[in-house]
C-alpha cells in the first residue's frame, strides 16, 4: 500500500487551508459489502474463525469495540465478525490521504496517534448516540513491535464512562505471527482466530470505578504472540521469517553494539561480534554457537527497554539525526518539505529544518508512546511527532532503530509520572 506525496516548500504548506472538521458518517451498506468482499480472500487464506463469550451481557449494541492491533488483517476480521451491525472505525489521519471520501463512506473517524484529540470523544459519541453505530477502537494505537501489548492510554476508564456504551473486546491469535510488522510485509501461512467477548455492560461501566475499569482493560490487553506460537506449536517454516528482525532486536546483548544486527532468512547476526542466532520454526531464538543471551524475542526486547531506561536515568540518552520531513495538514497528500534535524532527549522531541523556518517541540510529558513505524507506506522507517493540527513524518537519513525512540518515549513518560507521583 502506498500513500500520495507531494513536494512543496514549508511556506506553501503553512499557507494551505486546513480542512474543516466533519462529524462521522454512518457507513454505507454498499461500501461495507465491498470491504467484506475484499477481505474474503485474506480471511480464507488464514482459515479465520471466531467464537463469542458473554455477549448476552452487552445486548444488541451499539458498542464500543476494543481490539488488539497486530496487522492489517485486524480490519478484515472486524468486517467479518460485525458484518450484521454498522460500525465506525477510529483510524490514523494519514489513512485518509488521497481517499477521504472512501474512508468516510466506510465510517472511519480520523485522529492523530498519541495526541490529545478533544474532538475524538465527541465524534465517538456522535457515532454511537446519533448515528446508531458501534465504534471500533484499537486502544494500543499502533501495531505491536514484539508481539506483546503496547501501552494503553492512561485512564481509559474515563472515556468508557463518558461514552456510557457497552464494551466488546476482540482478541486475535495468529494475526501477529501471520504478518509481523518487522518482517517487511511478507505474509506467513498461519491460522488466525478471534475471541469476541462482551466485556462491560452499560450498568458495569456505571458501577465500576475508573481504576477498576482500567485494571480489567490492562489484563485483557496482556498477551505474548511469540509465547502463544511456542506453546501451541504453531510452525512457521517460511525461509524469510527472520527478515528485518533487527528492527526490534537492534542491540547485541553480547557485545553491546547498536545497529549492527541484521535479520535475514532464518538468522539474526551481529556484524560487530559475529554472534549468530536462528529464529526457529516455533518462534524461539537458538544460538548457532555458545550460550544464548535470550531464547525469547520479547525478553530481548524487554532487555533493550531496560537498557534505554538506564541511559535515560544516567543522562546519556540522545537521538540526534538528520531527517527528511513530510507534513500532514490536510487529507490531500503528505507534503515533503525538505530536510531537517530531529533531536530526542529527556526533555522530549525537537524538530528543526526547512532553512530555519520549521521549529517544533513536543515535551516528554505529552507522549505516553510514539508513532514509529517500519517501511511506512513502502517509503521507509519513520518517527512521527506532532499535535492535533499537524503531523511531522521524519524519515531518518541514516539507519537507526526507530524502536529505540519508541522505547525511550515510553520510559521517559513513565519516569515523569513516577516523579509526579512522589510529589
């Protein structure tokens, strides 16, 4: 999938009129049918099936549908599971570029990732209360990097109480193993299933505290796709299964080098010290010689998180790189405005460029996570920052692990929250 880009100067982009806010539309029955038809091939390929639990407690809807996010097949799953009920989908604003009419026609509601969007709650209420539609939300906001849950926004329970709609939870298994983000859009032969659970009735939401609702959601959004693969003996025999694995396993635990690992074929090798691992058919790491530092991919990724946190606590963490800059200010194109410099440290992000005309700062306290992506719309790895009005898509000019920037963002936010709690 590609996205429309256009080269303009920074001044030209800033002079463009900003689009007026539009309320959500009830999805077109014809377009819903087209989406189901377009999804049929993929769902057949993964032998998709699902089961329902406790749906009687939530009635006939409309619902707030919360779903874990692993790959594009998630959207196709929703089209099958909820084919009899109209629903709107909260999606990232860049998904509207070049196809706004279509996206609104299928009921999509645009928002910017990891940014406080005060209009979003009003749009969701409009969809539920005025349009009579359920709302599908991926609360993690981004695909999982390592097959485990990414952080949920804090105080999700507040949103649940303000909406007041019954909540349905959809948990998929196999979607990550089928098409993990790191693996360069190469699909594997994996069966995908889903469990659809009536999680909260409207009465449950009234009766439970925000803390209780948040605790239940945190428990529901706890999973480990690599462990699931190992425990269920799900065989992935594709010879490219380790391609791109360095995007998450970017630091060698043997020599400490960063950016020297490479995943190719079925192996991950560190070019600094020569250490080699095989990613087995059951998703485990096996060293080619000597002792393995990790046999479980999420454990390696968790160690990298600890390493990033240590850098932050010791005042050593710094990302300072040259980038190409794209801007999103409307739904017509991603405007490529030139080059700049992206800096990330304990204070947050600073982006400057375009001959000194662009200067944007995003404090660490405002980002609980980061919109970072691999091979974004087939253009390249990105780090995206911004606010409710403008998004800046930063394409590093050198090979750097964007996963590290996401880990650092999350750990900085946690540390700030902890310090605030001690006051």
